[in-house]
C-alpha cells in the first residue's frame, strides 16, 4: 500500500460522507493543444468533476475506441510529450491542491521516460495515481510496487471476464479505487446495462474495501445516474473527448466553443449524479 493517504483517499472519504458518487472525467493531455488542454482541466473542476484522469498520449492506444485514439493523435501532432504532461499537472497543482489527478494510459511512454525518473517526477508534479492498462499483475515488480513505494496509488481494471480465480490477483496491490470496465471491448463502443454492472460491482466489493468505479460506455447524465446507484463513482471519457473533437474548427484548431462544450457536458453529468 502507499505510505500515506493520497488525495484520492481523501476525496472518496469526503464523497462517502456526502453520500454522493464520484464523477471521474477523462481527457487526453495536450488535446487539442497544450494551452486549451490546460484550460479544460480548470473547466472540469468548475463544472463538477471530482477526480481527473489525464491520458498520456500514445501512438497505439489499443484499448481505446476511435474518439480517444484520435485525441491521442491530435495531442501528439501538437507536440505533447511526457515532460509537457507532467508540467501540465504541476501548473494545475499551483492552483488546485485538492482535486486528484490520475495519469492513465500505456506503459511505453513511461518506459521510454524511465520508470524511476517518471515516478519521482510524477509525484513531485502532484500526480496521485496511475492506471497503466497494459501492465498485468504478474509484472507488479516492474511498475506497480515501485509506484506504491513512491506514494502513488496504482489503480487496476477489472472486467466482465475477470473471474473468481483472477480477481484476487487483480486486487492484491491495487490502491485508490478499482476501475470496473463495464463492457467487453474498446472505450466508447457500447452502453453498459446498469443491472449487470451493479451485480459485478457487488462481486468486486465483496473482495475489497476499496471504492469501485465504473467506466467505458457512459455518455449521458441519465446513464451515469443509473450506473452510479450501484457503484462508488462513474468514469466518463469518450463522451468528453468527442465533445472536444466536435467543437474544433475545420482546421482542427480549438474554437470558443471548445471549453464550453466540455463544461456543459460535465455540468449535466455532475447534476445528474447529485440528483438522487
């Protein structure tokens, strides 16, 4: 486990007291460009996001659907890299010391940066946790255990195909929260069925005291509210990234509508989760 309480732990404890599920929002760092991406982070918090997942752009994001793949390509084309992503977090932290930030993505950009250097720099920048989708529990020595030692949460994914034999291994070194992937397949591909999700969340919660949040396929306030009735939080990514994409001008550059379109969607999601 991490050596001390993280912002993620503090945020979930506060939400539990409020009897409110977490709204976790995903955006790709540097999409559509560095300046707009930094402004979007501020808008997410103002609009009601409780935790931010910040995607580390990568050229081959195989678990992601077309929207998030395209956001990675836009960010890379605009010159985003790991140094700039960590700088974004550092700049955000200078204004906001409470909202948890989780870096999410694939191992390759971390490996290229250097594990030890990455963990040290991420912690110093104000990162709270990591979701690295292609590092399995069998490789915990590689990144997970060093991350925990550095004081970062290491968050694992559980899926509809994570059976009773596999689940304890997935949960063993997980901290912060468990991310339940509500559908099989890529991000944004289909809408989850609330009752099925609730049963799976119950199964996971019987094995861990960590909060369990649900992501993949949640696009509207109505869906978020239905899912959240049986979970500790909801992750929305593809819908937000799609809103960014649709707001761009014909030249692919941000417009006045870019931040506002994100803000409008997140406000809708936040108010839906506060309604029960």
